[in-house]
C-alpha cells in the first residue's frame, strides 16, 4: 500500500488543526511520496500542502507531479506564488513546466522570471521532443582553462548545489568552446596549484542538441557515463544531459512503442488519467482497420467455397493455419522492432535478417507441418489433406517470419516508426495470405 493511501484520509483534519506539525512531517517525506500525496489529494488541499513547503522542496514536488496537475496547481497558485517555486527548479524541469502551460499563463509566468531563466527556457524549448536539446540542462559546472585545481574545487563548493551534476566539470576556452573534462575524483587527487588544463581529459564524448534521445542513451550506456555535454556546431558548450533524464525519455518511448505494437495509438496520460472518450478514439481506428482486414479474410474463404464443399474437413484446420502464420509473424516483428530500437540491428543488415528469418521460418514451418500432417493422418483425414496442411504450414510460417521481420525494417528505411507495424496488423495480413495459400493448394492437390 502506498504511503499516500495511509495518511491522506486524516491529513485534511490534521493540517487544519496543526499546520506547523504537519509541515514538519512533509519535510521528512521523499519527493516522490509527496508528489503521490498531492496527486491523490483534493486540489485545494494540494495547493495548501505545496505552499507549506519551502520553495526548494516545493519546486522538486511540483516538477514531479503529472503535467495536467502542474497546470491546475499553477492556475490555483497564480504567477506570483508560482514564480518562486519555478525559480528553484532545474533548468530542464523549468522549461518542461513552462511548456505545459497555455500561452497566456506561460507569458505571465515568464514576465516574473529572471531574464537569464527566460533565455534558458527559450533555448531549451526550441528543440523537438525526443531530442537531446529538449532534455538537456543548462545547469552545468564549467570553468575556464586558466583556473587552477584549487580554484575549480572552490567553484564546485560554491555552485555545486545549483548544478545538474557535480561529478564532471567541463573546461572551456575563451569562446566557451569545450576543451576538456575533469571528474571530481581527478580534481581531489590532483595538485591544488596545478592548472586544470593539465589534468583535464581532452577526448570528450559530446552530442549535439538535435541528436535523438535513444541514440544518446546508447552512447551513454556504451561508454558507461552518467552525463554527456551538449555542444553546438562551433563546439561551444550548451548544457548536458544525464542518464536519469534519458531513462525517463526512453521509458516514454518504450511505452509508446508497446501501445503501437498492441494496435493502440499512444496515450499521453496514464491509464486511469485517460478519459473514456479518449480511449475510444485511441483504440477504435486500429480496431476498425483490423476489422476491415478480416472482412477480406472472410471474402477469401468465400472465393474457395467450391473447394470447401468438396472437402469440408479443410475448415477444421483453418484456425491452425491462421494462428500459426500470425504467431510466427508476431514473434519476428517483436524481435526485430526491439533489435532496431536498441541498435542490435541496422538497415544495412536487412539482407542478413532476411536470410536468417527465412531459414527460421522454413525450420519452424517444417516442425509445425510435421505435427499438423500427423494429426490429419491419425484422425483419418487422408494423405491428401495431410500433404495440403503440411505444405501450407511451411508456407505460412515462412511467410509470417519474413513479413514480420522485414516490414519493421522497411518502415524504418522510409522514415516511419517500426512499431507502427503492430503485431495485430501483421497477423491480419498473414491470415489473409495464409488462407489464400491454404485453399489454393487444396484446390490443386484435391482435384
């Protein structure tokens, strides 16, 4: 059970009776626990609880709640009371918060912020969602190359509280060009009077703001880093992006891909935060498209009505044929979409994927064909039916694996999201083609 469920029922009364005592309790709560408490509380109580915190803690909590609630809390607080909280936010959270507000509210808030903070917000909001620029923070520890190690440590002590991370200090040239990086560990063990330029590492992995978040995450994972500097075309330092910022972005990306693979248009809010009408709008288009596709499947069966009338036993094998092709296609699609997402497969390897999945499809098809043919023989359906079922299973399973693996690669090549090739869509496509193959073979073999 969540902490909010335990204390929320009595919180309203306790807060009204002894506000200071409850405020002291708030100071002991973890930010995420407090954010959960505010999300579950009535809006008026949530505002009062937020105002009971000091601005620094209030900023952390406000940045942690759901975007829709952020907007509602801002409207209840007003720009005068909200501005001190927004001032205490890290630069990336501040930019995200302002971006959630309607234009009029955002303008009113920006009018009460420091010019430097306003410039940061505008810098960070110029980049598209899903790019490093939209995730980076401008709260960076950066020092000129002329400083000594002792002076740099002094900068860390003075400004470390406001920085996104203190583990890396970036060394800049006269025009803010990135010259190198030094870790906190290296600073501690270096001679105090040594120039920071002597102890820095000149080889710095850096990214540009237009780079995709998922590509940056792979780079951080590959080099086992906790942050990467973000630079412009002139190699000037703009900010940095941390592994926790990227993990949040990737979690959203993975959720979106899972929704697409399940034939649901991605949700902007949580499951319970999405209203009924929105759910219908998100799910209905795909269901209608899949339903229309299955109508063609029914038509395909009608086309071969004379074949079915001559051998009605064929109908009993239709579910087996359909499920085998659809399942094999769904397996391949899931594997390839995941491999593309994490960089295990790239577009230049399409021919290798094709040959591998083709061999896999034939192997799995032969395995299922053996089982299907034996079933036909043991149940006395005859050798011709067994041959028809066996050949069809080899064909549809091979087709399923090839379509399931190559469709995501094709979509990636033309610039679309591979997850759009949802497994229900692939299953419906393979179902239709599988039925045509099955009944065509039957009409040929059972003449």
